[in-house]
C-alpha cells in the first residue's frame, strides 16, 4: 500500500432502489455468480483500502445491513435526492485530510488493478478529482464526459439532460471517482438541482471544481465491462455472464477442463481441483468444493456439496448439502439430499435418493432405492428397490444397517430398525423387527407351488374357447332392438340356414 491508499476512505453509494429493475428487492442485493452484487463491490473496497468502507444506505436498509454486516460502516440517506446528496450523508464519517474513493454499489465488475491505476493517476497529477471513464459503442443512459479542445475534462452531462451533440459522445462516466476529501466536501453543498430529475448530481461537482480553477482528470478503463452498472435485468444478465467467464477462466488456469464452457453455470464461491473434467450443462452453486481428477457429467446440479478426489458424478445427478468421499460414483439420475455423506469408494446408482444418510466405505446402493435417516455400514450392499420407511406420518425414524450387510432387492425397512453387521435380508422382505448380526432375516409371505395348476388352467381355457366356437354364430346385421326387453321372455330359438361367421 502506498501513501494514498493508506490514507484512503471508500464510500459506496447504495441507497437507491433501482426502479429500472422492476423488483421488490433493492438492486444491490440481486445475485450474480451466486453472490449479491454488493459483495463484489465490498471485496473491491477491501482490496484497495484497509479501512472498512462507508456505505450510504436508504432503501431496504435493514435487509442491506443484514447482508453486509460488519463489512462496512453505515451512513443513512433518508430520501434519495441524488448521488451528490448521498455522498454528503457520509461526510461525518470521513476523517479530515483523507482522499475519498467513491464506488457505486451497483458497479460490481471493476478490477482492483483498474482502481490502482486511477489512484496512481490521481496522486501523480495532484487532481482535486480523478474519475474513471469508459468508451462505449452504445453509451445508453450513462453520463457523458465532455472534454474541451485541449482534451481536458470539463464536465459530465447526464444523458437525459444532454443536448444532441453531447448525447453522441461515446466516453461515459463509470460512476467511480477519487476526490481530495477536503475539496469534495467543501463544494458538495454548492450543488444545485437544476436538472431533469431535480436531484443533486455528484457528477455536477466536476464542473464546479473546474470553474473554481481546480484540476480534474480522467482515466479510461481498458475494458468497458468493468464499469457496467446494474440498472436493469439486462445489465444483471451481462454481469452474470461476465462473472461466469471470469470464474471459468480462473478454473481453467488452475487445471480444470471444460468440454463446453459456455453451457456451464458455476458460482464464484466454487472451488475445483486440477484434472477434473466438467461436461456441458452442469450447474455448480454455493459453497461447493470438488477435488482433483473428478468427472462431472452433463446435467449434474450441485449446491453446497463437498466432493473428494476421483469422484465420478454421472449424468443428471442432483446433490445438495452432501459430502461425497474420494473415488465415489453417483448416478446417473441420483438425488443426494441434505445430510448425505458418502465414504470412500461408495457407489450410488441410478434412481437412488438419499437423505440424511451416511454410507461407510465401499457400501453400494446401485438401483432404484430411497435411503433416508439411515446409516449404512462399510461394504453393505443395498439391493434394487430397497426403501427405508423412515416416516410414520408424525416423525422421522432412523435405520441402522451394519457393516457388510446384504439387503435383498425390494426390501422395505420399517424404521426405527437395526440390522446387525454381516446380516442378510431376503429379497422382498418388509422388515419390522431388528435383525441380529450374521442372521438371515426373512419377512415375506411363504411361497406355495401348486403342481400342474398352470397346465390345468390352459386346458380349461382352451375348452371354453372351443365351446364358444361351436355356438351358433351371431347375425351379421343387427336386428332393431325391442323397445323394452322382457327379462323373463325365453331366448328365441336359432334361425335355420344361417351361415357360421367367418373368422378374421
Ligand atoms: C450514475 C451517474 C452517471 C454514471 C453512472 C455509472 C449521477 C448523477 N450519474 O448514473 O453519470 O454514468 O452512474 O453507473 O451520479 N444512489 C444513492 N442515493 C441517491 C441516488 C443514487 O445512494 O439518492 C446510489 C445508487 O444506489 C447507485 C449509485 O448511487 O448505487 C448510482 O445511482 P444510479 O441511480 O444508479 O445512477 P445512474 O443513473 O446509474
Ligand atoms: Mg447506476
């Protein structure tokens, strides 16, 4: 840190609601890359200055405080009378003599290097104000940076207040400024509200300082995306896209392979080890950590998951709040719900759902099962279609399956229930009593075989068919039905000479 950054106060403007978002939620709490956008601005402030930033809050201040917590000091702007008025609210918290860096809470993509360049220029030129600008093909609603014939910055004009010739200017204000603190606050009170919005524009200060003979300068950001402000959902999508690109570029630089990065969504809070391969259409969210040499197949969706090394997550696997041990394999189409913990080399196969289930090393549930509120010992094998009946309509009950247990297919384990180490359960059992270690539990109806029954049935069926064939055929054209059938009347005798119906 140099003299300026040590002596730097950071103000983050965050009181505005952001009406163009058309949202019930203040714009700085909208999320991109899995975090509220204000988080990125707070990270930036922390990189640049050791002092906690001063956040100017107004709309939804309690919600904002809850998210930001101790990461900032707060100044309240009760009425949103403009960016100039917002900065004024922070005056009491700024120590005299400090330089002031002003960031917008809705501009999350600025890189620390860019701010350092801005600060260096401010220090070198001894400006009263140095601002960050960018050049845009479509300058939209950003404030236009007006320069004189010598190239010096003279003022900023807001898009809505700009005459046509100035509206065409392609250099715009990024909303990021470094001020000499004293000159900032001495002049803030001199702003007027003669503009389309009737607000105190911080941007008007540039003209005020210039007119008072002070020097003002600008640094142009190399990459305009760094100054993208989130004012609309379209802006939010652009910010999300850029965060995705940055997250994936960083992971690639750390040795992760993406087979089609454009289709993958990964939060900025995710860590992935080297030589892991991520297939297309994967979503990884929250505090997820994945080890090295893993394979993440298409359609996998992970939220707050920890996976070890050499893990194979197959197509369509969904996992939330789960721990997956080294060398485990999960899916295709498995659902690991919160509280699932898989030990080393566990296999969870297709259409298996787990919840609060702890699997010991090498345990397997390969097909079509629900294992909830359960402990499954090492080396146990859960047969296809096994269900833990963990819910009795009132509470959830535990199932404990010992080490090396073999659970036959289609077993229902009615919890609470314990199966001792090394036990076997016969397929199709509905287990309602504990099974001791090394025992065989059978809990199903006993099978009876009836010798010859099927052959006898076939003969009966054949006989009844030939009897039916011998019966007189039906008339080919239906006769009109009698109006009211008399049930007691005898059936009419068959007519002579009618031909048997032809079989089709
Ligand atoms: C502002 C600039 C514009 C610049 C753009 C860059 C002004 C007048 N205009 O426009 O030149 O190109 O940023 O993104 O400054 N805020 C408050 N209190 C208020 C008003 C705003 O705290 O009374 C906060 C907002 O929450 C936001 C920031 O200040 O975080 C900027 O305000 P916003 O309304 O987004 O201004 P822009 O129209 O984007
Ligand atoms: Mg804005």
